[in-house]
């Protein structure tokens, strides 16, 4: 399929069924370093590796891009407000069946359902409602690829800085 990256193809050729997924710890847990450390421990115990990590505060605009598919839903304004209210921890996870493993670890979206059906899940343990539910997880390989690309892309000013540096290096080597 077109959503499988070159690296994923190589891993599969080598006999592994590793995949990547996007995970995000939401503002209700991201500012508590003890909780974040506990969650990272659970990630490792689930056999997942943290490939990339970024802690930041999302703008409403970025949240809007990320949650674009929910734009017409009644909870959308509250979701944007909450997700831009404090820091988040963004993670690219990899491992065997990473999407399913992470989604199993976080549990059902509803914290009430999570407490009944998956009491050891992250949402059952740390969430308080359907919006403040501790974590996000990609629901498919295509979503994971889109979310990783969106959330780990370099800001435009940083890309320009890199291009300017490359151009300067090229010009300096051309003079010699």
C-alpha cells in the first residue's frame, strides 16, 4: 500500500511487522512529569519504542489542522480550547503492530467506558471525560503517517534556515 514508508518496507522484508504510530499525551497529563514517566514505562513494557518525542504547546490553528475531521462536531470548539490550553507530549512510537498496541494501552475514548472495560488503560487511570481523556492514538496506518508528518514537521522558518545554510555552504565550497 502507498501509506507504507520505505523504512517500513525494509523492516517487513527483514521479517519484522513493525509499524509506526503517532501518540499524544494531552494537557491533562502532559504537565505532570511523574505521570508522563509512568506512561513511558508502560509504553516500553508494551514492547514499543519511542522514536521521536516533542513537548510543546499547540496553537488553536495547529489543533484545528490536527482535528480537522471533527470540525462539524459539537465538541470541536471545546476540544480546540482544551488541546491548546497547556503542554502536550507528542511521540512517534514504533513496534510490532504499534497502532493496535498503543490503542490497546490507551483504551476506549470514553473514560467511563474505559474504567468499566479496560480499568488498567491510560484513559481509565488518568482521564476525566471524553475530551480530557489523557491520550490520543492514530486509528490507522494512513492516519499515523498524516499525523506524524503534521506534528513533527519543521516550522517554515526552520526549513528556511536550513536551506539558507545549505546555500551558504554551497557558495563557500564553489569558491575554492
